[in-house]
């Protein structure tokens, strides 16, 4: 991990030993991810999850979930998509675009896992978050 932090300092043009923010670590991890280096991206994103900011944590969790989905680690992907949704719901409320997107991503994973009923319910809730579909309070659809 120390080598990753030294590399991060060099890539981000920061003096070695200076503090690097979780947002900077997130950006470096995204660079690795886009280059196909999922192992380094995962390591950095896991480190960046220590951020005290719930919205930064939600972004990082969403990125980790995408990585886990890409690498067919669906249980971990579900865990982080759920965390993303929970954090965004708590911080932004049910009507925010980012909350809806988090729920949409979870529903999309449920489709991949052939959990069609759960996926449909979450797709409907995501649309309702955006006020694009009315929600029946009796059954969530």
C-alpha cells in the first residue's frame, strides 16, 4: 500500500509524504480502472472509502460496485450498489437524480442476476424518484 501512495503522489504531482484526499485517490483509481488495471483501482478505492464524507463515500462505493460487476463479483457489486443507494438516499433524499441512478444501478445488477421481480420494483422506484412514474404505496409499483 505504501508503494501505491508514493505512486499516487507522483501521479498527482504532490510532494511525497503530503496528504492526498479521498477525491484524489478516487480519481487515480478511476484512471487505473479505465486502463483496465482493476487490481490497482480496487486497492485505491477500498482505501478511499475511509472518507468521512457520505457523498464521497457513495461515489467511491459506486465505482467499486461497477468494478465488481465488471469482474463478475456480483455479491460484492450488490453490497456496494446497496451502500451507494443507502448513502445517497440519506444525504440527498428520495427525489434526487443521484439517488435514482443508484437505485437504477442496483436494479440493473438484479436483472443480471435474474432477480426480475426485485429489478422491476427497483426500476419503478428509480423512475418514481424522478417523478416519471407514480408509485402505488400499497405494493411499490
